[in-house]
């Protein structure tokens, strides 16, 4: 039986003027990320944010697409962009958060009751 996760990621510049550069990087340098996660990427032009929502995926560190995505996050941070990433697993309390040093706390989680009867 596989272990599934839901992933949410925000990538954004602290300087709004660099937002077009992020769009260019996604179309060139990070084209493989854009094509692999097709349908999971949303551009939010008003706040200047790239948003990923990846649902029901096997998120194992040994998988090449997960390694590439992790590398992508490191690379965008090195280029001066911020990121926030939250992975929610199947088990209660299985929440992992990663973010860049200057991230602004735009991504969070909420807990609610679920009745399964």
C-alpha cells in the first residue's frame, strides 16, 4: 500500500518587480518542473505568487521528481526568491514545513473535525 501526501508551495519575490523574472525562469531554467507538475501550477499575478498544489502523490525522497522539486526550491532561494512548502501526510500529525530564510508566512494549515460514519 502506498503512502500519499498533499503538497502546497508558494514561491515569490520579496521585491514585486522580480515577479516577471520568476515567470521567465519557470519557462526556461525550470521548464522541467513546469512540465512535470503540469496542472498543479497556478500563477497569482495580483500578489505576485507562484502556487503549487499537488494532491495525492507518493512523496518519497528517493523519487527523482521529488528530488528535482527539492532542488528547484533550493535554486529559487539562491536566486533571491522566497518559498514556503507544507507537506501533509496520511497519518494524524504528519505535517512537514520547509521555508526559505526570509519567507513571510503566507502559507499555513488548519485543523478541523472529520466525522467518518
